[in-house]
C-alpha cells in the first residue's frame, strides 16, 4: 500500500524585504488581491488531494494562523501548527515536523509561492513511489534563484544564485519527498549563512539518482511574492484573471467542495456563518449553480 503524503507550508521568516508591511503582520498573511497570501499555497496542497497539513511560522505570528485557518475541519482537512523560533533554512521544516511526517511522504510548499494553472500534483502524488520530485520554471533572471546546473543537456548539480548560471531553469518552492527526507536533512551541514539549504538536500537525492525534475511549462504561472513589487504583480494578476472569468483563484471552500472534502450542505453552513462580502457572494453563486459549476466541456442540445 502506498504511503500517505502530508503537506507542509513554511510561513516563517522575517519578511524583511516587505518592510514596513511586515511590522504588523508577517509576509504570508499579507493580502494578495482578495485573500491572505497563505490561502494560495494551501489551495495548491488541497488541489493535490493532501488532507494532513502542517503550518510553520514564528512565535509572534503562529496564533494569527490559528485564528485564520483554525484546525482545517471547515475544509474537511486537518491543520497542525509548529513554531520555527528563527530562520534556519527551508530544510529545517522537515526537522521541525519530524513527528508530524512520521512514516509518510511529504510535500513542502513555501508560503510566499503562488501557482496558477494545472500542475497535476494529485496525479504526481498518486504515482510517486519514492525519492524526490521537484519542479522547474523557465525565467529570464536565473541568477536570482536556485537553478539547475546543466551540461550537455544533463542535470549535474543545483546552484544557489550562481553568477554565471548554465540554465534558465529555476526551482520554485514546491517539493515532494519520500520518508527518508528527515534522515537526509539530519545529515546536512549548515551553509555559510548557517542554514540547512534545500539545494543541498536536492543534491543528496541527485547523487542517489533518485530525483525526478519536471518543468512546469507555459501553462503555469508562478509568483514569489517576497518583494513589494512582486506582491503587487501577483495581486494584479489574480485580480485580472478573476475579473475575466467567473471563477476565483485560491477559494479554499470551493476547492474542498470540488475535491469531495466537504459536502454542499457543509458549504451552505459555512456561507451562512460568513460576514457579508464579495467572497461570500461568490460562494453563494457556487451553491446557486451547483449542478453546472464544475462541469467540463458541456455540450448543449440545439
């Protein structure tokens, strides 16, 4: 029987690049158009069929996440909370959540990463048999990211912000690992900046030849909303898409309904409890047109 896959959202850090916005609220609680930023990575995990989720944040903000997301039961999932006292690198998430991961596989997503488009994470998880599965995204400024080091069309290494990158394929903040990730992380040595780097972890899997690398392609849009300008770009993108079509992006109640995590009756109860808002009005439309809301390629009789 295949192992279950659990999810982790890393929503810690100081968010210094968003100062002074982050004086009163940390980065992943900032608004991206009409929803808190953390809604978008959480929606990615839900779309992947993941129902057991850990949220990691700093001591100052963990209670705000609990207030916002609660225990997840309103969306038919389970959310647990963990504290990262100080930034120690992305891979530190696996040590913080060692007991949560237990004997299962794990999908980690960074709380400031926003994906739009079809990734197929649910199918990837269902077929995942071990090792690591990471994604790449083609960018014009690879020197600003962790990237693939490619020679003769072969991935030979991963480089963190190289001055002379050998490819334009950066690695966004969405990773899938097998259960050996905890022990592998324990064997990592801190980098020069004193952190457990995700790049070093990926190198371990690459050395074992036990990693699959998948390009997200043109059909997927990715944002790292770590700077004010990026936050604005992401907000404008979400606003434009939502105004062009009837559907919202990152609406957790709608995704939970679509995935079968909650029923229409549950959604009706949730909507009744919401204050008057555009978000509530949207979900009322979902309920109103429930017979055709999720239909695909519907053909009409003439």
